[in-house]
């Protein structure tokens, strides 16, 4: 997708992505990287006694899947001289836990594209990450990306 075609994609939903498994090994690796070793994520025996019946993925692990979804779905400009930078989050809601071993996928809607002049744009999107077989999505996030054209 180019910057020009992205501007005309406002209101369009892309996806969903392919399903991916969020297994215990990935959850444990995320805990190691972030230092968040809360038992609900890393202690299967203790977590089995919790209301979740087992370990669950970190909310931020689930949130971190959004950038990869954009690349998979082609919602970032793929043209020479354009850089994409995380700019922030407007709203994030974690609606359902992601049990270890679950499969998730993401759909992305382009909600806005603002020209900030001098070769910069703000891309606003809404990402919905669903859990296979679950009634509610794992999360809904309104994300912002700064697109910069190299000069």
C-alpha cells in the first residue's frame, strides 16, 4: 500500500490475519523480556486453580500483536522512503483473557489519516483481536502511527 492509497482506505477493514497460537512458551518468553512473572501467566499449576482454569497471556503480549498484523495485512505503506513509527494509543480495552494455547487473529480498520505537513502523516486504526471460539474479542485498540517520508 502506498501513502496515497492508504489515505483513500479510511473506513476500510483489512483482515483478519491468519490464526496464530499463543502458547505457554511464548507467554513465558514475554514474561522474561518484560519482567512480568505474575503467576497467572507463568505458573500453570497455580493458574489451574484460578477462575481462568490455566495460564493466560499478558494483556500487553496480546496488544503487541497489532504491529505484526499491520504488516501481514498490508496496512502500512510499503514504499521506499517511508518510515512507520508507533505514535501512541488513544484507547485500549482488554475484553477477554487469552488462555494459553488459544488461537487469535486480528482485523484492522483504517479510521483516519491526517496530513501533518512536511512529509508526515498520522495514521489512526482500530484493531480487534479475536479469540477462536470466544464470544468477546480479546481486545479492541485504537492505535496511532506516525508516517514519515524521508527527505
